[in-house]
C-alpha cells in the first residue's frame, strides 16, 4: 500500500500514489468481515491513511505489535472516523476523531459499543496488544 493515502487525485478516481510518505503493509483481513483490513507500519510517526482505495473500508493500523488506530472511510474514500487507542484525548482513551479533526479543542468522544467489540475481535484474531 502507498503513502498515507497520498493519491494523485481521489476526486477523479486517480489512485496513483505520490512518491514519499509512510508505507503500509497488509497483514490480512478480519475473518468475520473482509471489509476490515489490518495494516502495519513500524517506522516513524504512524498515522492512519487519509484515503482508502475502497469505499466504506475499515483499516486497523498496527504499530510495534499494538493496535494504534481503527479508521473508517466514507463513500468518497476519505477518512471519516478515527479511533485512537494508545493515548488519551481530553481524558478519554480510546477516543474518536471525526473527519480528521485532531485539534486540541476537538471533543473527547468514546467509541461506540460496536467499535469496541470490533477492536477486541481484531486484537484477538491478530494477537495484538
């Protein structure tokens, strides 16, 4: 997979990767839901891809054997929801960011029970912390 979803032009369907950026590698998909793809990136500051090749995809981002992010993509291939698992935001851990809003003033929102259940399935199946 390419670099942080850095495609040439998603809006016109050009999913050619730009040079540079983070590289992700697939560990596979969740056995109970093939739309959930597990990605690994072990170097540098790991952020979830901003875009996905697949509409409505869910990526689970792994770094150093830990599930770091669970990200959901909309019908325009853009990241819509990011669940951050490894650090608190406004005292909430894990917490959600909507539409790439990772500013200090964004609210601390807890994941839904469905998101929490998905996180546990991924951790169990892929032996993650």
